[in-house]
C-alpha cells in the first residue's frame, strides 16, 4: 500500500498490507554504498514468493500513461531505464545471473485504469483484433497502454519470465488476493534461491 502511494495526487494503487522490499530505497542505498553519486531510477517494489519460487518487480504508474507521441517515448525510455537498473541491482545484490532472472523474475506494471480509460479502448481493441507480431513491430509509436505493453513485451523475451501490464484491479485479483491467501509468500532476504 505505502509503496503504491502517489504523493502528487494523494492516491494509492493498492491497499494491500503485504510486506515488500522498497526497491527504490534499496537501490539508492546500494548505489550510495558503492560510493556512486549518480541517482539511479529503479522499480518501486520487489515481492518474493516461494510458492512458485518467483520474485516480482512491481512498478506503479498512477497518472495518465501518455498524452502524445513525445511523452509516450519519454515514458518508454524511463521505464526501460528503470528495468535495466533494477535488473542489474537485483542480480548484484542477490548474486543471481541472467539465466536465474529469466526463470524466476516477473515484472508487473500496474497502472490506473480510470486515468487511462481512453487508452483502455485502444488496449482492448489492439489485443483482441490485431494480435499479430507484425502489427506490434510496425506500431511501436502507438500512444498509451498498447504502445507501452508492446515495448515491455520485448523485456519478457529478453530478460523476464513474464511481463504484465495491468490495471490496479487486475493486480488485486490476479496477484494480491492470491498472495494474501497463502502462507508461501513472504518477505525473504535471499529471494528465490
């Protein structure tokens, strides 16, 4: 709940009380501990679940994903940088290699459904009627959720076990409800051994 809080709008994207690793903070401390002065952006949270021996990097986006093509490109670039820095930090801190990451690490982008309703129509129509590889390759500049989702799909092919681009409601029903109802999902220091 606390990590999903959007200070600018005073809103939460999750009301879960599950314990997670504040990955932004962990990354900041890790970078400072190495003597680096560079500010590195990273994913908001890391959740470890030994039910399936999986870990989840979670990014919360409360605002409108993109208003125009220029802003859309900036958001994609920012998300890509956060993902890369988060992967490197995760691998370094937990002493994991890329093959481990590909087998055990899942990325979830949780966005505000209400603020992206106009883009939701594009997301649904794209996923249902234009679900071809050729379309995604040709339509990289698509504004909004569909474009972000297409861009993040490349990270699944390259690095993650799975990538999800979902609303806060989908996040609650597909993940949080399950995690909260099992004793196998706990905060672990070792993360998916």
